C-alpha cells in the first residue's frame, strides 16, 4: 500500500514538475511604470489577427494577480506577466464552426431565392 502511494505521489510530482518547467519556459513581460495592457499587447503580439478585446481578456484571465480590481483593470508596475500562448488563442477563437464546411463548391448553405 505504501509503495503504491509513493508511486502515485512520484507520478504526480513528475507531472507537476513538468508543468512548472513548461510554465517557466513560457514568455513573460515585466510591467514598467506607465505601461498599459494595450501597450503590452502591442509589444508582445504585434501581428495577431485577433481583436484586442480577446487578447485583453486572455491576459486578464492568465494574470489576475497583476491587475488592480477596478473598471477598467489597471496593471501593477513591476509584476511579471505570463504572455498567453498565441497559437492556443488562435485555435480557440478561429476554429471552424460545427457543420460549416470550407468547400467553395458546397451549395448546401447558400441562400435560395425564387
């Protein structure tokens, strides 16, 4: 019983260690006094096709400790932000809708007029 528990704790420790290692390799940004979230987005995700509102939401969700809870949220100077993974955001927001095909010859979804 103790060996099984030690085995599972070892696996959990390895998984947690790999998650910490993966998080430590993620890009970061140190907030300077006077930085705004839009400035951080412009500097870290310059060529993103996503709307700025979506990128703001991703930063706030990933770094809640970095913001003063006001409306609009204000960045705390000196905080290190974890930059959201842009590829994951693209997959999340630009995935094809269910049932919609990308074949230009598929006429099932065309509007028909009499």
